[in-house]
C-alpha cells in the first residue's frame, strides 16, 4: 500500500501550472447544494486532495476557514502561490494524507474531495473524514465526467488519446511503478458501506460553458495518464498527441463551442 500511495502522489508532479490553467473551475452548484443540506454557511471547510486549489478557492467567499490538504508538493505550492496572489487570509494549504489529516477531531462542517477520492484508499479515508467532521457535517466526493460534451469528433479524439496513453503506461511502465485508482462508480457504495454516515445520496448536475479548441486540448493534456507518458518520454505520444490536437482544431473550426460539464456528487452526513 505504501508504494500505491507514493505512486499516486507522484502522478501529479511536474505539471501543476498546466493543470491549474486548464482544469475547469468548480461550479458554484457544489456550494449551493451543500449549504442547502447543511442549513447555514460553514465555519470550516476541508478540501481533501485539493491539488492546485481550484476546488478550495470556491469556498473562500462563504466559509470562515478553508483548509486545502494536498500531499503533492508541486500541486500544493501552486495553490499557495495562487493564494499569495489573492491574499485570502481564510485560506491555508497543508501537507497531509487522506488517512492522516493534520486537523483535530470534529472541526469541519464540510469535507470535500474534488476529482480526488478515487486516488484514496476509501475506507481508511472515510474513517479519517468522519473523525474531523462535526456531528451533522457533510462529506462530498464529486467528479466531472470527461471529456466535456460538445463535439463527437473532438470527444472521440479525446478518448483515443487517453486510450493511447493508458495503453502505453501498461506496456512500458512496470506494475510496481503504476498508480492505483478506486472506481468512481463505487464512491456512494463505499460511503454507505462505511456505516459512518446517517444520510447518503448521489446528486447529478451539469454546468454549461464556452470552450475554445485550445481549452479542450488543455483539458486532455491535464489528464494524469497523458502527463505520465510525456514525463517518461514514451514514444506512443509522438503520433497520438499531434493527431489529437489537429482533430480538435478541425472539430472546433476556430470557433468557440458550447460545452456541458456533467458532475456526480456523492454525499454523506455524519
């Protein structure tokens, strides 16, 4: 398990700036839904596996204290630099694992995992989340379905790129150096099976935004499998990446396109 944890953390090294620049901002629906369930604005929000802070800064205007927990140094430093630029005193970013969160018992009104819970060993993580939640507090693990819905041609090119990257990893990188992901479709089941939450539910919603071809390409480039292949300079991307970019540009035809990002949020109340 130690190798899995280290491999999963290292997966996100070396491309924090690209990740921060191209990943979509978290929709305000996340805040609206959780505040509706909580019944008030939260005093303390913990964003677990916060990456570059995209999912943490969302809470800045509504929470008294926001703690982003991120074990990858590159990602966490990017979040800290961004917060230094914004000057938000209620925000802090700390080094920590999902199974060893550096916070006291019963401190959090809300704990979130944005695009991150599948990187964590679910049951020990849920036990630790339960420990830091206040009674009546909420945990929410939410993910965006990739790619954004906008164009058959572009989406097929995206799927081809990811398949090429993942195939290259399986072929060229030893198993002991590969990452491990827990299935996203089992998130709610894991929350229920923990027996730690009195109310559980899956909430599905979407947001609409305008995308350029370069933004769509950037989302593809921000995926860990693609970055792993590029980091190891594996030859499979030599042909796959230019083909992806050319197809996306052709699909967008130098126009901005409407796109829909679909989210699935699994929640549990302590």
